[in-house]
């Protein structure tokens, strides 16, 4: 299910989970279930950020390497 979410959707849901947990109007069972969901969402968003960082790093590395003709790739 998480794989279908964009980073923004996952982050928004994580914010909702945090807000619900901070309100404290939940049973222990509901709190634990929401906490588990929050941990999964945080990991998912973290992986999405890591992937984006790796792509940017690769693009920057490619831009720094001159092509065969001596031009810089953009």
C-alpha cells in the first residue's frame, strides 16, 4: 500500500498520524497501531528522500564529468 503513495502523500499521512497521537484521545491499542503506521511511513518517506538524493548526486556527478568532446554535460 505504501508503494502507491507519493512522498507528499506519505508525509501528509505521517503528519496526521503524529497529530492523532499527540491528541491522546486514543485507546492503547489504537495508539500502538498508529505508532506502527507512523514508523512505516517515516521509513518510507526516508527511503524516498534517500532515492531522490542519490538521483541528484548522480546528476551532479554527470554534469561535472566532461564529455568526449570536452564539453560539460547538462
